[in-house]
């Protein structure tokens, strides 16, 4: 999970290379993405999983929690 400095927007995603992905967010390597538009570059939480499938399942679960709060 990443956010911006005022902690106003939250982004939830998964990656196999966390350090590289956070660096990409900070440098806005993909300038047209949601995270770049909202300047999301502050890592606030992460979890490790054995498989990609487990990570995706958890990502979907957490995103559903976020939707409930809307």
C-alpha cells in the first residue's frame, strides 16, 4: 500500500520486486498511472506471500474492504 504525503489517497497493488516498484513510483516511470497522478510514493504497508496467486487473492480482499468504506 502506498499513499501521498498528506495521506489523502491510498493505492493497493502487488509486485514481485517491491524495492524496484517503489523506486518506479517515486520516479514516476509510468506518468499516466493513478499513482503518478496523485503523487503516490510513500510505502505505508506490505505483506509477503509464497505465491503470486496468494498475493493477488489478498490484494482483491483488501480492495473490497476499501470499497466498503466509500
